[in-house]
C-alpha cells in the first residue's frame, strides 16, 4: 500500500491529486511494465475507490470523480490522505457474442474496431452489454458496424471527425 497526502488540484474541469514519480515507479514495477496507465484501488480520506492513474500533460494524476470526492467530502484546494495499491483484477469488458460474430463477418469493421483506443472499445462494449432487449442489441450492433465502415447511420447525429468527413489517407 502506498500512502501519501496531497492537495486536490483541478486541470480543465477535472479535479486530481498528483502521484509522485517514486510511487509510479513502484506501481509499474509491481505491474511488470515500465509505462502506461495504472489500474489502482485505494482510499481517499478512508473511502474506498477503484480507478486508473494516468499521465497527462507531464504529470501522473489520480483523477477524483464526483462520487469519490462526495464520499470523501473533499474538494479542490483540500489536503487529502490517499492510499493506493495496484488493482490486479481484470478490467476487460466482454464482447457480446453477436457483436463478435458481426465483426468476424465484416473484416473492414473488425479492423476499424481494433484501431479504436482501448477506452473507446470498452465504451462500445459497455454500451452493447447494457442493452436489455435482443432486438435492441441487434439493431445497435448493426449501427456500430455501419459506423465502423463509414456508412450512414440512421439517427446518429454526432460526428467524430471535424467536419464529419473521413480522415484523409496518407
């Protein structure tokens, strides 16, 4: 367990505490990796949490979401006590079998899905996993496949690229 006290700061709209490089080195050592985000469990003012420590704009940060801050009664500017330990439990999000099958049937969609960042892949899988009706799941799998293959998706109003255009091939 790594214990430290820190001040809660804010960057953009995100409250966080800085995690020292010494603690980061030890956590990476425990992970068996030298770089990358670090899944952790711990306590903020004795209140349990599970999250990920990430490097952003040159600093390792433990972001404090609203639920964490409320539970700990902590806000920006406060000095807080933090306990961290590596979280070795799997955070993998399973793929619905019908989505796996749809990707297997569409090579272009599968390649596009695999190019998404891990966090975006998890977001898609969580969304699909939370659908209750099989009919809704099938309809939304089709929409995801259409989106991944640059086809028009009925009802989709958010574009992920500026101007809503495909990125240029280099």
